[in-house]
């Protein structure tokens, strides 16, 4: 007989909606209280479930127990499926926040810390699991699986809790903060892999060498597939969606779709579906320039709605009353004590012996990684769902996870008070702070419209473009799209051949070519630029004879209307082996000139590169309203010294050979041109802001004068 699709009974759906409303309200309320008390919101959300569940109100008030606590299997399944979304999104976000580059930078300390914490805690946790009474097991012959599961639950750390505490203490980018996050990433990644193996074993009838080997092989194959073919699928899918799909929230849909797909793969392999969500988060975290708005929306969905329901649901399953029985209370204290001692001591030894960290830093790492928090709850929930844990052992693990998270903030504050940052670390923090708003560091997709030409030789402008983008690509993962517009489909192949030819000049990593048919170049360039590009690079090879245009009508309109940063490149007297060895950056202290300096530092960042920061003080001779006197000149010089000094300090901090110069002149652009000739500079980089007014692109008379009369190539940078 064919199965008929039916919905859940009316009463069960009604109860689910009531449960979701009450759990969300109470969980968010308790989470807010926890935050105000200096704790993670996760602690309050779990306590909300404990208060509503059989531990307190569920037992004391029958009405609460009837409408909030699931009483039938269907009610339980419905609430579990909603909670599952919370775990999936939470693990996806955890993966998105996993920085593999960070793990590599802190490799020695992180591996030592993780190895010490995992080996000691897994070993003693496994032995403790074997020693616990058999009546705590779901099945008497599942002793080994139970012991392995308990060991993993005790060994894993909670990145969300650790990250929240580090953010509260402003330690996220400190050396100890980076090491603890990197170690927690290794902990969690190892933990999820081991957990998947144990869950796979839990589904079998017996533990054999072949079964263990098969489970490990499945995990390894899945990981290798994900970071090779899977990464290619993610990259191509994202590029397709960005280029071809016009719907709102298109990238958000793609992230969720691939997350569920990877969950299907891991679940089909009898691994834990959450491993797929975690790995997919890592794959997307490896893509530079992923829209931060997508991440924020995922965080809003997860942390604002589904995760609080999940943690409150976990709390519903805890029965503290049962644990008050002396024997179970003693076991809870024993498990918690062993978990704390093993984790802290293991991390401490690993940090000292392998990571070569000092006493207080090693102790700080141990105290931080001791927090199990949300990860411990997730592991316990999986164990209960998979039949590895019973209600009592589930409650014991949840209490252990809660207690270790509660003591983490105070322990970290205490150890932190004994740690002093070194100068090298402070310099690194300053560089990272500058990189957050740095135009170059945040440029990952560049659109380069190219006009078709029949000449075989390269233009000066495209040589300059290729060298500049080559230098920028050394600082950030850069994807370049060569873009050509052809008037008819018959010439598409000819245009593509042209792009393939000039493409040899540009960095080959992530270089793509695109030819479109159309008769409105300006609009088609702008339409393409709206596809999540960070910068449009435009060539200005020839001077225009059109009095209404600065460069040419297309370039002018694109620069005025582009939704992202633009860079206009004007090549002049450029040889085939041209290199921007000496770069001149005029500055007036504005944000626009700082953006130009950021490009200049990236372009000149080689052993033979020099950057000259120039500030021109405009002479006021002959101006009655500003009489020339020594005091006025002294004040202007002090301001100018501060302006160039700030940029010179930035360049030196980045390791760039940076000089500064102050000049006084009646015409700023004339002085800039004279300095360019005197110093024999290869490139002038100007920062500007688009000025509103007429339909004509107007950058000011000084910029236009420099463009027309400079003795070298000129780049104009306009950032939005």
C-alpha cells in the first residue's frame, strides 16, 4: 500500500508552537541575565530549559509539564527537528569562524596545547568511562563505546564560549587569544572526527579492527573530498551565484543549501550530520571576500532564534533532581573534577613542553580550553539521541559542561592579570587593526574592463595595471575578471582570444575572462560591477578631446556611478620591464589620501621599493585675509609634519622603506609635478573623492593638472 503523506496531529503542532514561544522567550531572557552577570548567554539559555523542565517547574507545576515538556514520541521528534536546525547553524557559524591560517601561524603552540589537552583528557576520560557503574550504560555490552563517548565529551572545548570571553576581555587578536582559539579549533575538529567514528561504531553490533578502520577511512575520505573537490564546488557555485543570480539573499541561500547537502553526505556515510555543517563552514571561511552581511544574517538566525531553542531544549532533558541522589551526585562531582584537572594539566604541559610558553600563558590556555559549554551540550545531545547515553549520564555531562563554562571567565581574568604583551605582539596588533579598514586588504574581486584593439603590442596603461594588480595580489587573495564588451555575437570568439592574449600579463591565480554582447558599455560595466566586486580598475590611456569628459565618457561615468572602489590608471612612458620602484603619494591628511597610501604601500612592498609621502603647504603670500608671518608658517608646518608622520609610521610598521617631504608652494599640483621630476618617481598615486555637481566627472583642478602634466604614470584611487 502506498504511503500517504500526512501532517502531525493538530494537538502536537499546537504544543510545538507553544513550546517554541515559551522556550525562546525564557531562553533569551535568561541569556540576557547571564550576559549582565558576565557569563555567556549559552549558560542562561540552558538554565532556562532546566528551570522549565523536570528539574524545577516541570515537576512542581503540572500545567508547565503538560504544555512545555514533550510527552509523546511525536512531540519529541517535532521539537528535536527544530533543535537540529539550531545545532546545524551553530556548527556552520563555528566553521565560518575557523581560521586555518591562524592555526598555521600558531602551529607549534596550538598543536602542543591541543595535543596535551586531548591526550590527557581522552586517556583519563576513557578510563573513567570504563570504571563507572554498568547501570549508567544504555546497554551493558556498550561499555567501550560509552567510555569513548565520555572521553570525547570531556576532551572537547567550546569555541563559542571561549570566543565570547575573549571578546569581552578584548583578547581575540592577542598571542594567547590566537593560540587558545587555534587550539580550540584543533580540539573541536579532532573531537568531531572522533565523535563521528564513535557514532558509526555505535550503530554496529561489535567493535572490531575492521569496523574502526572503516569508520576512520570514511572520515578521512570525506575530509579529503571536502577540501579538494568540495572546495572547488563551493568556489564555482559562489562565483556562479554572484555572476548569474539576481535574487536577494542569493549567497545566503547557497550557504544554507550546501550546508544541508554536506549534512546529507555525512549522515549517509553514518557519520554525524553536524560534521558536514562544520566542514562546510570551514570551506566558506577559506573564500576571501565572502559577504559579511551573509555571516551576520546566519548569526542572527542561529544565535537569535534556533540556538536558544536548542540549548533550552537540552536543559529540558536535564533532571537535576535525579542527580541529587548521593551516588549520582558523587559521580557528577567526580566526572567534573576529572575533566577540569585533566584538561588544565594536559594543556599546561603541552604549552610548556611543546609550545615553549611561560607559566602564566600556559595556565591561561588551560583555564580557557577547560570550558565545554555549547560543544559539550551538543555532544551530550547527540549521545542521548544515538542511544549511547541515558538520561542520567546526559545530565551528568550537561552539568559538567555548564560548570566548566561558569568558572572560565573568572579564571581567565585572574591569569590574564599576570601576562604582559611584548613589543612584537603590540606591533602585530597594530598592523592587524590597520588591515581591518585597509582598502587593499579588503579587495578580493577586481573587475578590469578592457577595450578591444587590433595592435599586437601592450599599451603603457595595461602594463601599469598588470604590475599594480600583481603587487596587490601578493597581499590578498585576488580574483581578477578581464571584461570585454563586443557589439555582436559574431565577434565574441575574437574578443575572447584577445582577452586570452592580454591575460598573460596578469596574475594567473583566479584570473577569469568574460565577453558580453551589447551596445551600452557604461551600463554593462556597472551591471557587472554590482555582482559583488570590490574594485573596478579602469585604464585612461589617451587624453580625451571631449571638453565634457576628463578621461572619456565611459570611464568618467563608471567612476562616478560604480558601487565599489575605483582605480583609474594612466600609463605614461612605460618600458616593457617597468616596475613601480619609487612611488610618490601626495597627502592632505584626508581619508582619500590615506587610501592612496594603502595602495602605494602594497605596490612598493618589495626589497627595492620606496614610498615618498609628500605634503605641500600652500603659500598664502599676497592674501590679505591670511597675512604671512612666522607664527602661521610654524603652525602649518607642525600640522603637515603630523600628517606625513602618521603615514610614514604606517609604512615603517608594514616594513616599507618610507620617506617624507614637506614643500611650500603657491600651486600644489606644480609642486607635486616638480618633486616627481626631481625624485625620478615611477608612479604617482592620488586619492580623491568624487565631487557632486554636474554630469561631468570632476576631481578638482589639481588632480586634472597632475594627470595631464606628470612625467610618469598616475593612478587615481576613489574608495566608496
